[in-house]
């Protein structure tokens, strides 16, 4: 972490030989309002919910692992408030991000459908085969990025803006699996898994802009955060008897854990800037975003899986509008 801080301090010092500038507006105190609409696709490691293949004794040959891949895109929102200061052209920005999403997937047995990945084998019965397995993945992601940034002209057409700040927020996930077991007279088994987490830590990065004619430009931004994260995780299994018409708790586990995680994001696209009147400076951008959140599937630690936590990824398209006045 110390090396990262020293690197950015050195970068700012080297760039200090280039006078920063902002096109078309006075260098005084100004307010910056930002609104972004995002359409994101979530991908996560470790969300397999069943296997379907040929059983030979206790082995499964040619099993197809059924997981949450090719999920659909969903809407997300970002809103920001910033200030262009009078102190050597520094900007201070705060951006809030909200992404809440539910995704459902299921499967009918083609060969031998085994939902063992999120259940204890004793809860599934002797044969542990299912006629049908359904699952639901829920994500609730809310966080705030703060950044202190300063633009530098590297050349007449190229602007580089390093930034540093903090990221803090919450990331809650749940993964529920329901299996209709064959040898239990079609009784249901439910596995409910939940992870609540909060995090905070420093964030660094750099934004670049290549200027074209008529206010258009090519943008490319990258940022990384190293955050302390605290998790509260639960795993709960139910047995539902169709004859007794009731639900019985088979297993319940709880765990708390803390760790340092890495977040990374990369954005690239185009923007258009225009000065309206004498005092309102607007920027409209359209770009692709990729975001990575390391080791976020803490629910794996309480299931029958033992291969460690999985990463969480977002990708999609962002339309951004910012008004400087």
C-alpha cells in the first residue's frame, strides 16, 4: 500500500511541470453534478447449483455443471456531487452507485440431476437425485467513491488526471436453491445462503482523455481499491415433507470473517463536451465498463464446496451526463 501511495505522489509531482487547465470556463469555485445510467451484467464464481450426467455407482461420468452464466443485463444508477476548487485546480468528487438484481435459473433432469453442491448429502436421501432444481441469486450493491483529482495537459491533445480517495459501501448477496428429490416422494429440499458485508478503504487511479475536434474525445479510465471487508454469512437447509406438509430445519450455520479485498474497474469510450451560454459546461459520455470484486462469494465457505471464495464481476454500458456550473 505504501508503494502505491508513493507512486501516485511521484506521478503528481512529475506531472506538476504541466500546468492544468479546464477548457472554456473560468478557474474559480464551481459545482459539478453527475448522473449516470448503467446497464450491467453480473457474473460470479462458485454459483453452480447442480450437476447432470450419467451415474456409475458413486461416480458421475460426463457431468454437466449447471451454473449462473450468461445472466441478463439489469439497470443501475450512479449520482454524484463534486466541487471544482480554487486551490491549484483540484476537484473533489463523490459518486454513489446502486445496483440491485435478482436472477432465477433452474433445470429439469435430462440424465441424473444431482443438487449436491449446496446441500449436505444426508439431507438429500440415499439416492440424492432430483427431478427439478431451481435457484435464485440476489445482489444488493451500494457504495460511495470519493476522489481528489487534478488534470494535467501532457500535450495539446492529451489530458491525464490522476486521482486518489476512498471507497466505502455494502455488498449483500443471497443464493437459494430448491430441489425436488426423487426418492423422497418428491419432497423438497431448500438451501438458503446469505452474505452481508461492508467495506472501506483507499482507492487510486488515473483518467485519460484524447481530444478530437468539435468537443469529442476518447476516454480511458482505470481505478483500484484495497478495502477492509467484514462478512456475516449464513447457511440454512430445510426438509419439506409432502405428507406431513411441514418444513423442518436440517442444518443451520453462521460465520463472521474479515479480510482485505481488491476492487478494480476499467472504463473506455467516448465523450462530448459543450459550453452552454457563459457558465454551464456539460459533458456527455458513453463507455464500456468492467468491474472486478475479489473473493466475494463468502457463502461457499459454509456450503459443501471447499475450493474457496469466488470473484464477482460486472460489465456493461454506461451513459453519463455531468454539468459544471
